[in-house]
């Protein structure tokens, strides 16, 4: 449950996150998120593990169903003033006091330092408000692995030739970040 004290967890220097709750935002919010992904050309690569029919893979209906999954925690990412949609993050398989699987998407216009700030804010949300002890990620994308490295994730393993995307076979990296390690990074930065 969100409290007045937890609001500080939802903003940082340049970023704000908004937990998605149906009916709390404009009626077109899921369309706007989907449109942001589509306009960037990242729709197919975002859901790289899906083997749906390519004609409907990631279409608006599939995206809304994905976002409305009651087991998924969806966070919308905006600029701090809330004026510009910048991305989204989600947590699946959340088991309080144990773990969650995390994913993040940042629109190309906000990648770079903004991505790391957004990722750290979403990680803080998961550790402090979802109360998980570790967050796991899995990705074939080098840029995503680099972002995870900057956020302090450890590379657990690489699954060789694990997935195929656009006729190219790729390795997939499995990553993990513990609450203790994540909060320890923040303590070191403050000293």
C-alpha cells in the first residue's frame, strides 16, 4: 500500500514513475505507451521471447492484454514533471520477500543517463515497495546488459544460442541484483 512517505520513491532528479492502475490515468494511456513503442520501431524486439504470429505479435490488443495481466506490476516512466512519456517497466512473478523478474523499456529519445536513472528508480520501487530480495532479468540485447551492469546486476550465466530474432540466433544473458547489493551501492555513493 502506498503511503505519503513512499511518494519520494516515485521521483528522482529527471524521472518519475507511475504505477499503472486502470482508471487512474487518461483512457488512452495504454494506447499512448503502445504508440511510443511502435513509433520507435521497437515493438517486435521488446517482446523478443514471444513466438506469436508476427502479424499480431505486439499489436494493440496483445499489448493491452499484456498490461492488464493482474499478476504483472506495470510502471509508467515519465520526465519528472510528467509532461513526456519516456518508457515503462514491469515486474513479473513477484514473490514478496523473495524475488521478481524485471523488464524495462526506454524510448530512444530518453536513452543514455536517463535510462539508468529510470532503472534505478524502478529497482528502488521493487525492493522497497514490493519487498523483494532479488530482481532477475534475462535479455539477448547488449545495451540492456550494459544498463544492468551499470545498475549493479551480476551476470549469472549466458545461455548460448538460446533465442532467434530476425533470423539471427543470439545468446541470452541471465542477470540478478540483490536488495543488499543495490542498497549497498547507494551507501557507497553517499559516503
